[in-house]
C-alpha cells in the first residue's frame, strides 16, 4: 500500500472498513480517498511515516460499475439483489483472505450508500461469523421524502430562491406542513419545477454549493456524437411527473454525466489499453465511465427510506452508527438526514454541539454533532457531497474517533 507521500505505511490490523457506493452506477474509487484512513506523522526515530488506522475494502457494485462485470451481460438489478450480492462478496473476500476475519468490521458508504449500507448491514448482522461493529453513512439517501422536502428549505435559506417563488411554494405546497415530495397540486408541481431548474440547471455545483463547477457550466441536456448526455441523475424529486418521464424516455444511446464533475482525465487514463492490462481488467468489462447508464437506468429502487433497517440495527444495542453530512451538499443535504435521524426517536445522550479537530492552523470547528443511544448525527462544516475529498483532515479525525469508539 502506498502512502502517496513516499513514506513507509503502517497498517492498524484491528479494523476492516467496507466502502460501498456513491450514486447508482458510480465507481467507488472516485468518492473515497485513500488518505481518509491514513495520516503522515513525523517522528525522530522513523522520520516520516504514513500511519493508517484501518484496512479498506472497496466493493464495486452493482455489476457494471467501474470494471466490474456480469458474465451474462445482464445489468438489471435492484436494492435487494445488490444487498445480497454485496453480502456474498464480503463473505467470499473473507474466505479468500481469512487473516481479516477477526478484524472489527465497519460498513461505510456515501450517497446511495444510504440505501446500500443499511440493507447490507441487515444481512451482515444476522451472520455470527462476521465481526460487525458499526455502520457509517455520509451524505446518504436515507429517505427520498425527507430529502426532497428539506432540499427546498435548504435552497431558500441559502439564498437560491427568491421571495416570490418562496411565496408561491408556501401557497401551493404547504398547509399545516409542506409537501414538496409528492404533492398533487399542479401549482405546486410547477413551482417545484422552477426549484429544480435553479438547483440543477443554473450552473450551481449541486455536490458543493460553494465550490466552482469543474468543466464549466453545461446544459442539463446535450447531444454529443449521437448520444444524449444527461447531467441530471434523477435522484431527487423522483415522484414528480417530469422525473418519471425521463426514466421512460432515456433508455438508449444515453450517457450520464454528473453536473460539475470533470471525468475526462479519469476516463482517458482508465480506458487506456495498457492501463487496463496493468490492472488485470477482464476483457468482458465495459468501458470505464463515471456513471453507467447501463446500470443506472435499469436499476430498481425498492426502498424509499431505510427506517426499518436502522431501527433493526439500533434495537440490537451493540452497533455504533454514524450518519454524517457535509453541510453544503444539495444532492443529499444535511437537513434531510438530520430529520431522518431525529425520526428514529432514540434517547439523546449529548445535545447538539460543535466538534473540534486539529490542523496546521490549530484547533478548528469541524461541524456539529448530536449523539443518541448508539447513533450520532454529525455535520462537516464547509464540505460538500464527498467529505473525504473535500475535508480530508476533518474526515480522518471523524472516522478515527468513530471506529475507535472515542467521543467526537
């Protein structure tokens, strides 16, 4: 294992982290940085040493993501099947590498990992041969309804929606409470279409509101080399008519290109024949793409929330659970996940407070944390959708404390 710093690497053998999934169809390697679990330390005896706190296993799933492939070339799958396949893959890995079997096992992921990880954990916790200790989900899709409803509030209170549109939303979508998720009122639907245009089509970086847009502002739709390129991945407002229409129409000759994400260097490098050969990529594997339309558009989203899975984990009273969010992400915003954790109605142990970490400028506020029985909700200040990439030092501190069972 390389440290990326030219330093020897020391691996802590106690922990094994399984990392699964950003959005459906995304390779995992883009979302988690190796430095997430390593820090470079300098001491008088060894000089510069990269100390890693855990081993990391990346699961490229569903088949068709990254360089993973299906023998029968069938890439249609769903949440339940993916949970089973991931469970079997984990079991097979530990059979092939039994030296990891006694490690403390943590299941981790982000984005659509909000579905993958709890559904996988539900299977893992029933297998006594697996040493499951905890689950961590970052900027996860925990509830479509709460994500949609909270996103509109997030957009307004971050200055993205004007008072006129906000008033229209209040009048058309709200009575005792607001329903921005599946409201049948056509006036509400029209106003929400305006919200979608602002968030997804105005040039904002939906993965990090305050970051620039890599590659520049692009159209939501374009045609390149007779291929329809879509820069809206359809993970929000899925109950609205326009979203359902997209899924029906976008079946063939489609490329999914996440907005404000420049994948050209990665694609050129990973599809080079010499690189593929060096990585031992099977000939049956598809070309590497940042988001596979072959997988995404055929995927069956069976779970609209994972409340049942979380309650099952928490009722066991022996697993640590962390839900964390970069607080400027609009794909899976912090407010929706905070609402979700609160809805589990667990006993509060420590009220919401700042959490701190050390960097080169001294002690810093990493965000805020609220701790319940066996579950914590934590924000990472100034981070977008991919916390390990955006805030590696804060992320390292957070994960280190989590897997070691230390207070945040």
